[in-house]
C-alpha cells in the first residue's frame, strides 16, 4: 500500500487529481446521506405534502379584503392588504414534521419589493436575518423557498415589503401555502447534481487545497534539505 501511494504521488498532477477525487467522493456521500434522510422522513410520515390554508397562518400587518369581481373569479382566491410596512404571516409550530420547501401562487397589486422566509430551529428562538431564505420565481406568480437541512420549529413569511405610506394587495390562488410540494422536492438523481454555486465551489476548493498542499510539501522538502 505504501509503495502504491508513493508511486501514485510520484506522477505529475497526482496531488490535484487526488483532491478532486476526494471532493467528488465527499459530494456523493453527502448526496447519499441527504437522499437517505429524506427517504427515512417519508417512511416515518414526517415528510409529506401539506397545503396550509391562509386561515391557519397568524397575520401581522395584513388584513383580508372583500373579494372583487376579479378575485372572485379565481377559485378559492383570497386577497390580503398590507396595513403597515412589515407584513408577516406566521406558522407557529411545525416541529412535528420535516419541512424542506414552501411554495405559493400570488399576484401583487403594488410593488412587493423584498420577499423572504424566516425560520427558527429551537422553541422560543427569535427570528433572525441569519436564518432566512429568498424565493425562486417559477413563473405564473408561483414562488418557491428551499429551506436548509435543519430542524424547523416555526416559520415566518414576509411576503412583501411595501414602500412608505403605500399598500400592496396580495391575491393567493389557491388560498393556501404548500409545504413540501411534491413537484418541489428533488428526485433521487437531483441529490447528486450541484447548483451552479456548488459546482463553482467543487471546481475551486480542491484546486486551492492542492496548491496549499503542494506549497507545504515544498516547504517540508526545503527544511529537510537544510537539516542535512
């Protein structure tokens, strides 16, 4: 084994290739752990699709408005109007389930500006900008939030951020917010496909590690020669 390792690293480019192979193996291992974790959560009944009606969310800075002819034409549509500059929709306790994604379909009458989803990971924990995610626009007024892989205790959706002294109307159709929508969760193969940012990291960090190890090896070699 020692002889094989010595021969391997004697080859040109062996060090960066080794770093890339280790990074690939680590990435595949992480993907397998995530896929296995979600499979176990599904099997135990903790990971499931749920449409949470707007009536189940605690509204702060939002008020339901009477249906207009336009919104009445939308099946089960509900329109909310902002009453201050920091509207919030809070779901107090989701600790009995695994939450991976949150999605909804909404149209705005006004400038929504910043939209984000806050989450807590422990009971009684304050909401923080360190624990928030921003949506991906899927088209047709549908937005998707992908939560980190951590226990989620409570959710606070900030669906818009009105300009000063202005209001925004939000029409949700249907009148529910979906947790773990079946079409928003990854297929098995998607656990192993990196995002553009992850692909960039997989390309960059092994190269940096190889450069650092090469420099360290050169330093150790120089010290040994000096010590002779």
